[in-house]
C-alpha cells in the first residue's frame, strides 16, 4: 500500500514539462523527445519507490531530466591527451591522423566527390582506384582492395575461397585480439571449416601437407602481432607455404595484422615483416590493418595477385564490407606520405616510434621545471619510462621514453581520475604509486593544454585545503 501511495505522488508528465528549465530546453530539443525522457525518468522513480527510496521533489526531477537531455547534445567521442606512452592505444582510438589527412577528409566531406565517378570518361568509376595505384607502387602488389578492418579482410577472403571448405592454419597462430575476438570465430563466421595443425609451439610444413584434402580451400598464415612464443619453437616460413601452394593449387593468405610499410629495423625493431617482404615471398594475398603500424584510419587492406583480388571484388560480401569516402580520403593522403623519403615527419605514428629518448628527456625536464613554477600542491619531476606500440603490434618490444611524475597529497588513482575529468581529458598511467605523464604520446602543441589541466587541478586541491 505504501508503495502504491508513493507512486501515486509521482508528478504528471505535463506538469514536469512545464518546469522553466525544460521549457527553455525545448528550443534545442523537440518537446516529444523531452517527454520521452521524462517518462523514462518516472519509470525509474517508480522502481526506486518500490525499493523503499525517497521521492525527490519536482525541482530535482526536472533538473535530472534536463541534465540527461543536455548530455545527448554533447558528442560521446572527445579529443583527449594520451599520456600513457602507448602509441596505438586501442581504447584511445589507435593511430592519430596527420593534419594533412584531416584537411583532405574535410574537403571531401564538405560537399560531393568523385567517389565512384570517372572524371575523364564521365562514367561510373572504381572507388579505390587511387589507393590501389599507391599500394601497387609501395608494395609491389598486382592489385588491392580496402574493407572496414582486418577482421573483415579475413572474413572476405575465407568466404570467397573457402566457404564450406577447409582453412588450414597452425595451432600456434590462432590469435585472440581485444574484446575476446578470436580468429577461429572469424573463420567459422565466414563459412570456413577450421583445420588446426601442429602444436602450440611447433608446426612443420609436413603438418600442412598431411592435412590437405580435396576439400581444402585456403592455407592461412597468421602473423603473431600481439604475442610472442619463445623457447623450443618451430614455425612454417611463408616461402615454404608458397611452395606447397604451388604443388597443391591452394592459395595462401598471410594475415599480417599490424601492416608495416617501412623496415622497422632502422628504428630498432628487427624482425617485424613488411607487407612488401610477404608479397615478395609469394603470398597470393596479404591483409593488414590501416590503423596500426601504418598510422591511418580503421581499415582492412588486402593486397596481392590480381586474379585473387578480382575474385574478392566480385563477392557480394565485399559490398557489405567496403569503406566509405572518409576512410578512403584518409588512406589516399596517408599512403601518398609513404612516397616521401621523410615519411617519419609526415605520419604521427611513425614519428612517435622514431622519437629519441634524449629529446623526450629534454621535453620532460623543461615541462617539469615550468610546471613547478605554477603549481603549489603538485610536484613534478622528469622520469625515465618504458613505452610500447600497443594495438596488437610489436609484441615484447618497448621504447625508451621519458615522462613527468606527479606527486601530491591525494592518492594516485584519485589524481588520475581528476586528470580524466579535465576538459580535454588527460589519460595518464599509475605506476609504482605515482601518476606519470609519458610524453612520447603527448604532442608538443598539447603541452600547454596539459599544463593548464595541472593548474586547474592544483586550484581544486588548494580550495580543498
């Protein structure tokens, strides 16, 4: 009875909508949508009353609805400062894009464009023609195709070449990426029959050869881009699979994942294969991501032999997986940058990976000195740190970096939370009871913004003392 009596005291929708805060809000949000938010809020209050909670007054109810409505007007995605030192931080959007790339995206998006229109003939054209031309000269491939992401690339290849047929892959290469997303699941979703060979740590060419049947559709080699297997190991080289492919007539897909177009050995990361090297080894198809080591937008890029690419292009699934004009616009400029001998200055991901620890140390010391002049409740000090590529790239390999350690009277996790609540948010790392701002992933123009965030937090700490 008490619950029913409490529910009866709930104000009517129309009465709530007449509150001045909500009336003013109707200039920006349609009245019927605010009414829907109001009904949802009343449903929640009705449930709360059933659990014995107190009914808030009309003012509080209206204010809560207004706050919820105003949150809908703000974008969910926000630019932030990545002070984690992880270059390809998946949770933070992976590869940042160069200003030149952003400018081209805006130009293409602001009006119409020749997405599938040939300006010379005046007839329908191919949407990825420029990207294919760039990839042919950069990688030596015969043809290329772009889809939404690398998982989509594998999905398309398996569906085209091995639907209801066997896909043979080494047991040691059945990777799982972020979000519990597994390669075997992609293969099965594409209609392939997964056939594992070898053991976790050792797989031989004979394992592949003995597994081939008349129903085998694809030989898959997956680059372990997000983990390492060390010790008593053996794996089948791509060149060996290519020879087996020539004997059996079964195509080879190299799922390269991270997708480097330059030799990372010059940056101190020997052993990471390039797209060019895998094509030169004879793979029919090589797939890789656009937003990992390549340094571009999310995309799956497939390069290889023309007959194989043409089969993929004709697949009905390709239309469902192909990217939009904004992704293609970004890739065009990004790949054009790889033509330059100064690519490390043009692609932010490559530039960060090329950073020298001595330069980062100088930045950290200068920042800490400047910050200490402005802050009363936060002490700053330059510290050596260890950074990583992240994003499922260069497993086990780290960067020597420098950052700024923050020391204050509040707990490190609390200080990190205050940084995240800043506008723009700052995402730092908490290590050994310290908050550290790793400058490897902080763009130099953002240092002033970062300092302003610390000053704002310092003021909050001052007010609380």
